[in-house]
C-alpha cells in the first residue's frame, strides 16, 4: 500500500468519526432542521468521497478492495455538483446507517 493511500484511509476514518459525532442525538427531522449539521455532514462526505477518488486514481488495487467505493465517489459527486437537489433523507441514511459498514471495511484496509 502506498503511503498516501494509508493517509487517505485515515482521512476517511477521521471524517466518518466526525459525522458520527455531528449526528449524535439527531433523527431525520432534527437533521433536516439543522442547516449547520447538514452542511458539516455533507462536507465530511465530500472529504470521504474525495479520499476514495484519490485512492482509486493512485492505488487502484486498494480501491477495488473497498466495497461501495464507487458509490461513495458517486455520492461525493452528487453532493458537490448537485448541491441544489441533495436529498436529506438519503444523506441521513448514509450518515446514520450505511457509513458504519463502510468504516468497518476501511478500518480493515488501514490495518493491512
């Protein structure tokens, strides 16, 4: 694994931990009503997606071992380029549920 790849994996884990902290005590309704929390979560998802994109470009073998890597990059692109039509329910589902299994996979990669 390339040194930059390990750094990107650590960046992913740090951003995911931030998201977990940001949404602690929230549900979808409170998330929708907190513009600052939505902006913070979306920013951290952008970071996660960009780190995945860099891994894809710099270390494709590692990227191919990242389940959902393509979807994460796609979500990043949607949040950045489709900023005006981001679905809060989808972002909430990713942040509150789907991110957990992705983090588990990234942690395993970071340990290898």
